[in-house]
C-alpha cells in the first residue's frame, strides 16, 4: 500500500497533465542568455516537463536550453522554464522542476518523448 508522506506530493500528482516516468539520465543545460553550460541529472520525465538534481541554483522563471540524453546516441533538445526549485538540506545541491515550453523543435521532441513514456 502506498501512503504519501507529504500531502503536497498527492496534490502535485493530481495536477499533472502528463504521465511521468522515473529516468536517471544526464542533462546538459544552459541559460538562454548565457553561454555557460552545466550538467544535471534527471529524476523523472514527462511530456510536459522534467525534475532534475543539480549543483547550481537557477532562479524561478529562468529559461534554459536542455539537452536530455535518452540513450547513448539519442538526445532531445527542449527549452524549459524553472517553475520550482528546492535546496537539499545540509548539501550544496538543488532539485528543480522545469516545464517545457513550445518552440519550433518542441513538437518533434514531444512526439519522441511521448513514444518513450508510453513504452516504459
């Protein structure tokens, strides 16, 4: 029996429009207004967004270009906006939720991601 430890976890799950899968894969990201590139690790992924673990603080509403490594030679690129960020207690790490935003590559990447989520 699954009992949520946090009432907020249930509310977040009920608000989601897309199914999510657990996926621990590397992500490269950079701010849309900065050439500095960083890395992160995905936690879960859905058609509408991704939750990531990272060592850098990124402010709310920041837009990031994300390259998500789904397989050895399969990388999809998205633009995502930070919709929430939390600091891990007693660590210099953060967890953030990014919502994918639509650009010209969005629909093709979303189709690939939909296929992946449905298979897993």
